[in-house]
């Protein structure tokens, strides 16, 4: 059985900050994808809720997730989003279907 862990994280931009949040999020994608242990790192814009963005990630294991959380680009992402969003909602998932 795989030890890969999926993450679904979402962020809601505060009104008037939707474009800024989208720009900040897009800058975080390339360095996250380059990290050791990253399998997938995609960000989606919700078509039904303005300013709502969803990250869909897959990491090799908990160690990779821990390293990701400590990277300068992730720390900067959180710092930049804090004043212009409602915060991050993060769910950690283990796939049980094959």
C-alpha cells in the first residue's frame, strides 16, 4: 500500500482581493512542484464561488509534507495570504481505493 498523502486545501479571498490572491497562489506553484517528495500540486479556481481557490496536492509521505510546510516559499504564501483571505482550510487524505 502506498504511503502517499493527498491534501485538499482551500482559501477564500476577502472581497476585492480575488485577483491578488490568485496571483500570489500562482507564484507558489513552481517551487512546490520542484520539492522532493511532491507528486502533484495543482491549484483550481472555484467556478461557483468567487474568490475561492482549491489546492489539490499529493506528497510521497508525511516527511515531505513536513518539509513543504517549512519551506520559505510556503511560509511566504501563508504570510501574504493572511491579510487578504479568510485563511487556509486543509484536509489530509489517504486514498483507500485502488
